[in-house]
C-alpha cells in the first residue's frame, strides 16, 4: 500500500529512495493514515486488494525488468525528485488526491499511471475559482459585520431602555423620545431599502421543470409560507422572552430606585407640611450661618463717578456687629487699609469700563471684605479683600484663585469667573491682596429655602449630590492646597498631579503646595514655623498635625473658648495633659488610619456649604447657579471633609441612629405655634435623613466616610486636630476605653496598646472628662436660655450689643452663685469667663 501511495500520490519509486528518506516518508504516511487525513479511496478494502495485485505483478516482472517503470522514466525524474524536501511534500492539499474508488469500469490489473500534470488551463481555472472564493468570503464577511452591527445597535437600544425607562406620558421628555423613535424607524427603513439586488429566481421557475409546474409552484409557496410562519412564531417567542426579561429587569431597577428615592416622593406628597418660619423661636444662630446676621440690612453705598472712595471709613472697618470676646483684638484683626480708588479703577479696567459708578459693601465676613461694584458700561463685579486674619499672605489668595479655576473648569462646578487678582500687596497701588470676580448668578439659597416646597428642596439636594459626585471623581497625588505652579515653584514637588477617571493628569498650570486650611492658621497658628506640606502620604500628613499642635501648645497663648465653660468643677485646660495626649496620638497614629483607600485619598472639597454660599435660579430653584467662598480650601483625606451641607442639620447636631423616616407627628390638639414647630422639626429631620439616603445610594464612598466619622478612631484624630484649644480630656477618656477595644481599630495588627494607665490615672482622666462634659452642657443650657441673644463666635448685632452683654452678665453671676463654694472659686470662675 505504501509503495502504491508513493507512486500515485508523490510520483516516487520506493526502491529509489535512500533509507533515511524512506523512513521519514513512512512515518509521515502512517501519521496521516492514523489521523484519517488521506483521501477516502485509500481506506477502501478494494484499494488494498489492488495494491496486493500490483505487488504480485511487479514481482513476476522482476526477472525481466528491473523496475516497475523504465529506466528512461527514472532518469527523467532525476535527483530532483529523489531529494525533494520531505516536509514540503506533506502538504495537506496533496493528500486530497488519491486512488479512485473501485467500480465496475476499473482499469483492470494494469499498472497505475499516477496523477497527471495540470495543464495551463487547469491552473487558470484554479486561479479563477480562488478569486471567486475570495470575493464570496469578503461578501460573507461584510454581511456578517452588518448583522453584528445591527445586533449591537439593538442591544444598545435595549440597554438604554432598560437603564432609563420611558418618561411619563404628556411630558416634554416623552415627546422627545417619540421623535427619536420615529427617526430611528425612518433610518432603519432607509437602510433596508438602500442598495442590494433582488434574489435570483430558481431556473425551474423561469424555464419550467418538465413536470407539473403549477403543483410544484403551489408546493413551493406552501413550504415558503410554512417556513415564514415558523420564523414568525420563533421571532414572536423570542420577542416575548426578551420583553419578559426586560420587564423583569425594569422592575428590579424600579424597585431599587424606589428604595432610594421612593420615600422622597411619599414625603413630598404630604401636603400638610407647611409652616411659618416666623412662628418658630430660633434658639441661636449656628456658627455656619453667622454670615447672614445682617444680610438684609441696607448696604453702605456711594454713587458718583468722581467720588473719592477712600473717604468712607466703613469700607475698611468691621461694621457687621460687635464682639463680646476680646473686642479690640477681634476688630483689629478685621480692619485693613487700602486704596479703594485704585481697586475701583482696576476693577473697571478688568471688564472694559472707564470708571466705577457705585460701590456697595456687603456685610462683613469673619475673614474678608466684599464689595459690589457697578461700572459705567453696566457691568457688575465683586471685589474681595482678605482681612489680616484670613491666613498666610500670598498663599491664601493665590490658592483661592487657582482652586476656583480648577473647580470651574475641571470639576465642572458653577463658580464665579475671576477677572483679575493680585496676591502681593506690596507690588501694586491698592496696597492689599484682592480678587475681582463676576457677580454670582442667581440668589442665595438662604433667601428662598424656607419658601420652597418639599419637592423643590429634594431637587436641591439631588443637585448637591451630583456636584459632590463630580468632586469625588477627581483625586490628587499629595495632601496640601492647590495653587498655580508659577506661584509655588519652590515649595511644590515636581511629581504632583491629579487623577481623573483612573488616569493620572499632569497639568503644568496647577501644582500642589503648602496647605492654607483654616485649622493651620486659626488662633495664631499661621505664625508657627512648621511643615505645611505638601505631603505624599496620609501618615506624614497626620503626623504633621500632631507636630503643629505640639508647637502651638509650647509657644502660643491659648484663645478663649465658647464651646465649653471653664472653672473649678468644669473643664480646666492643662498644657502638660495636652502634650501627653499628643504623644499618645503619635504612638498609635498608624493604627487609626482607615484601610479603605477611598477614605484616605486627597480630594478638593467645599467644607462651608451654608445657604449663603449656594446660589440658585429663582425661576428654577432646583438649578444651582453658583458656589462661592473657596478661600482656605484644601486637599485633605475624604474622611476629614464635611459631607453634609450646613443648612441641613439633625437635632442638636447629633447623628440619627438609623435612616428610617420619622413617623408623621400627631398634630391634633396642638396650638398653631406648637403645630408649626412639630411640622418644622419633622420636615427638617426627614430632609436630613433623605440627604443621607441619597448619599449612600449615589456617593457610597462619601457615605463610608460618614460611617467612619462615628468610630473612636476618627474621634481621636479629630480631637488631635484641635488639641491646642481643647479636647485633651475627651481624648484621654477615649484612650482609656481603647484598652478594652484596641482590636476594633482599623489596623492594630498583633501589636498591643503601647501604653497603660494606673487606677489613679484613670480616675483623674474620668474626673477631667466629666468636667469637660459639664462645661459643654452648661454652654448648651445658656444657649437655650438666651435664644437668639447668644453671641455665636462672640459676635452680636450692633443694636443688640448692650442687651446681650447684660444678659451674659446675669448668666455669669448665676453660674458663680450656683457652682462656687468659696471666694477663691468665685474669682476663678470670673477669671475663666470668656466674655468681656
């Protein structure tokens, strides 16, 4: 059989092959035989019988002829055939040729003539067939591509419908959806009619088959109809299955969405939630809302193109109110002299005007002065000048401008555009740092919040959630504050960058420099010679906080505190206890850091979102038009930022135990004032819960940061940040509790608590903590008693100064009378009394 294979398939005589080549061809033949790769005829029994017959004939002719073929044939074949490469002859295409299957018309017992050499016509035919095959393959590929493209478009459309269900009937969104569907249908119709050729009719239909053509045609139509019906049935079943699956997914999506905001809709439908804010007694003004004290007062105004603006002293002094704590010092920290004429000229030039026609002073901020300037060409701009207590010179203003630019153009946050600015007070005629920016569009949220309906308030919260989502989408490589690279070349590492959508972005315009955060400047901390960053990792940053507070305790005079009263039976600050607490903080710092990197990553955040810093469109209250006051914004870990807007607050600043909505209050039998107060409390608290629910659903990393803030680890970090002012008593108390819960910290490993407390130390810590708690509760009681007479941040309106001072004097005398047990203690209570 092998001899016959070589003769017919390869045109080689086995006897002429050398031994090594013969062995190679034998192995190749057996390998293909076992794999079934030879032509079909080689496996037929008749072929084997034929091979045996040929062998017998060849043996019979051996005595008279030296070979199966003549010498001339062998010579013609020559050495070329004999030494042909073995691997080249193993081409699979050659093995498709083989002996013809046995039949009655066989050649008999004569020798096989072998394969014939193809003619030129055969080669041309093969080329034509290969070209036709290639064209057909390309057409099939194009058809498959079009089919896959249509399938992909269908799948995308299906996913879009699944993720975004149809809008409500009759709305503008639904009308737009219908237009899009009609356009898509028209495009599909046009594509179906575009190009192509009609399907070729069978030859039998054109020429006749010689049989009963009418019956054949009927049968063909029946078969076609049957196929069509079957296809339609299958298609309908497929569509029904897809529709059922889509409906199931849609229900799951709606159920999930209902869990997120369904309760908001229910809350919004409660029509009885209406109240009159004037009927409520505001106990005191929260710190975050201090800037609204005199907002509705008529601002100081001068209108004249020839006016000498420098003659109006009220432009340069703090005029919003009076301080009841260190008034002279606080007023001097907020008074600044500069050339208002030069500032007005620069502001006019920044918007292409020739002169300024009017300047109005906004109510003083605690750290800045702001003026509304009207120009001769109709433009209005806001000029902002920082007070001496605003922060570190140059860096604070430079960082604020760069932060506004980044927030506006990278974070896509509505921020006023800066026209011009200067952070070097000595380099220009104004004589002070300044920023000239556009007037914020819209109105402050504080003007309309109480008049908004509940659904509108919910829309404002959703808009805030979307803004915070944008802030979360960008993180930074270092901790510090953002500035322009040209302003901090000497203090910024070369590798600072930000990360957006998971990709590092190196923007040569921006750089990360020293922090300008408020807690790095308050209480004279701006005078300290300390490392202000930037820092490349979280541990370096938190260690710098401990070093900062240590140096402040050692070198600065502690400020008076309004958070808690001091005295013999109350909180008594102790510098040595503060330093001990900070030493313990630095020892266990690594164990306090959360393992969730999303919480420790630096983010740019606005931490003072009270309702005077948020502007909305009065015609469309759900649209936030501007966020102002980006001074002292820093790039700190997410868990250190303020997640909740200041205009949302839980009762007494505490945290809700759960995110379950509060039940409706029972209003029956209540007076109008009590009814209004109950509804107000119910609405306020449920709005806060609603905010937290939205945060958990839409910004889960931020919600995890909120949860971390409830842990002892965060409590220790937070108290360490303000150890200079207060906090050591609560800090040490938490440490004592930590010995039983050391393993609950984020990353303690197998390392035990690095220090221990004696029973006497534990008792002293407990007494100090009880005194601090008593001092805090006493302040809360005074706040409740005084109501809106309480001087938040030590500040009260000018017209109520004498009334507030007298009320505080009465409170002081009553506290001394009730708590002091000796003349020495009376003197000590009076000495620690924080008010003038």
